[in-house]
């Protein structure tokens, strides 16, 4: 049996864009590490200039990039509607914008990561709200260390 997880991607208004379900390898040291490695140096912008290297033009753009990065063959990754929960996940990864600022004349957003145990990990009662699941990490994407959480 695989370690299932979901990755929830939220927009600038804290509304869910989509949920990416992973059938196996969803643990902190697998999916958590893969996700952070992909996002670590990503520049979040609002409006693109000439340099399009390693950027995302808002959270909708980032959501599409995350899906394209992970979904390379049939199986394992599935796209679910916003709000989907309780699908056997052991971990819930939530990505959202952390703040908006200006750096080098460009408007930029930082990325925030929240990692919680899922229904299977904490053996919660079916229908337990996600906000009541144990919190494992809550902070900037680039400071997440799966080894310190495990």
C-alpha cells in the first residue's frame, strides 16, 4: 500500500484552485521533499518581464506548473476539484502565497507551505475537518526540512 497525500493549491484570495492527489510516495521525505525542491527557487510575480526563468505569474500559473511537473505518466497523480478531502491521504500539503512585496523593482510573492497529517495518519473520525488534523509544519516553503519533521 502506498503513502497517499493531497496537495492543495490556494490563490491570492485564499480560495482553493485545485487538489492534486498522489497515490504513493506521498510521505514527507518523498513528496514533501520533491515539492519543496520544485518550489524552492521559484519566483512568484504579478506580471512578467523579459526574463521568464523559473517564475510563476500568480498562483494559477504555479498550479499548472506543479501539475505539469508531477504528472509525467499515467497513474499515481490525479487532479481533484477544490475542496476534496478524505480520500485516504496520510498527508495534506497546502501551498499558498505568503506575502506580496517588491524586490528589484518587481512585485513578488513568497510561498507558504502548511503540512498536516491526513485522516489515515491520525486515524481521525471520517469527516473530521482538516483544520483539526495535527499540524506538522507551517511556514515559508524554502525553510521546510522534511527530516526535521519526520
